[in-house]
């Protein structure tokens, strides 16, 4: 989101290049509109929090309670597919 805002872009792509011997490939992945929107909203929220920290001198901790990370839908499907193969 930071790159898109700085350069006034409405698209973002990741380009992956593997140069391992005998295993060359390139993958180009485009960020969806929803992913760009999510990134922009998170980026702006973070920038407001940083500005508030400078203004007030209060820098809250990012995590203040016990936290367990959960799998997203994509990772749940990957896990299920790998369980079937195991």
C-alpha cells in the first residue's frame, strides 16, 4: 500500500524469479482490488497511530493480550489437502 500511495498506483504485482540450476521459472502475481484496499486501510491506520505517538509521546504495545494465530481460509484448504495426501 505504501508503494501504491507513494507512486499513485492502482495496481500492484509481485514478481518471483527462481534461478536455481535446471529449475528456472518466473511467476507474476497481481494483488486483488480487495487486497489493495485492505493494505491501504491498514497502512493509513498505522500512519495515524505513528503520528499520534509522535504527537502524544504514547507508544502503545501492538499486542497486549494472549494471542493465538489462526489459519486463514487458504491455509485451511492447504492443510486439508495435505492431510489427504499424507
